[in-house]
C-alpha cells in the first residue's frame, strides 16, 4: 500500500517501490446496495456504529467508547465484533464494563464469537459509521466493505492506509471533525464516488500484479 511504501521509504529512500494491493473479500451484490442522499436521516436518527474490526486491544475500544459518548452522545447503537483473538475474555469484560458505564445496556452489542461472512455483511449493512482509531494498518477488508456500502469511516490519521484512501479520493472523518453533520456529508460523497475506479477494489488491484509479473518475467 502507499502507507507501507511511505513508511519503508524512510528506512531505504533509494529502494524501488511498487504499489500492490492484495484482494479482499467483498460483497458480490454491490449493485443491490441502496442509495440515499437524505442527509437528515443521518443527522437526526440514532446512529449505528461499528466499533473496531476485532477484539484486539489495538482497536482501543475503551478510549473509543468514551469518544463516542463525548462527540455523539447517547443516541447511538454500538456494534463491537470481538470474536478473535482467542482467550480474550478478560479484555472483553473490560469493554463491556466501560460500555455499561456510559450507555444503556440496549445500546451496545458485543459479538464474542466469530461471525460468518454473510452475517458480517448483514451487520455492516445496518451501520451508519465505522469507528476505527487503531494507529497501525489493519482492518482493510472491513474498510473496503464499508466503503462499498457507502458507510462513512472515522480513521486515525496515523493509520498508514489513510494515504491510500486520500489517493483514491475516498472520504473519511478525523476525530477532530466528528459530528453528525460530517457523517452525513461523508455519506453523500461516498454515494457520489465512482467505486469502479478504486485501485484496491476488484478487478483493479490485478493490474499492479500483472505489471510486476511481466517485469520479473523479462529479467
């Protein structure tokens, strides 16, 4: 990714660099995703938020729950997938305890088991916002799916994949800009985005591999 290359260029500025994207599993029914430009629906309703992409502590769930409370208030429904890693119950209980101290019990759902892909798609389709404050590059598969579904993302500016999102003109929100109005605006921009031109979506990611393999074959 561009984020990877930016990082490693600091270690070896003279290295030859090629952007290569690995395929990620997408929803084959892309055209079935509903389109809506009713921004008031996002601004007024209870927002459904996907918090993190796993139970790994790098998702910073405890900090994120406090931020959501501060910036978006109580009118939210938070979905937290924590089906992996294994042997993580102590941390899961911490997240549940924090959630219960900040929100009504009905406002937060923690998924403690691995989720089937089709069930995961159904969960994502319910969401109004993906909330990912991890600083390392991770969750690209979920980021791609949410983008495919026109669901805005909050990303940490330290996440190297932000460079790739910016290069592809995919809107995302920073914590300093998090408001319901910004979520609504990002949703409209996502709906207007031509996703057939995104380099890391299929089949576009194959072009870089073809070019590299042809280059290697000529050596």
